[in-house]
C-alpha cells in the first residue's frame, strides 16, 4: 500500500484576497447598476 504524499498548502493573504474581491466586485456592481438603470427606462 502506498503512503499519501505530503503537499504544502500556501495560505493566501487576507489583504490580497480582499483586494481581489474589490477588483472583481466594483466593476460588477457598476455593470449591474447601469443595467438596472437602463432596464428601468423600459418600464416608464
């Protein structure tokens, strides 16, 4: 029977993770907001 090999797991910095989420979520929120504004014009 073979032994499982050990793997090293590097933890991601919480600051780097927060910056990544901001990098992704800010353009996403802007896009959703603009879409909702344009869609609301259809219902006026």
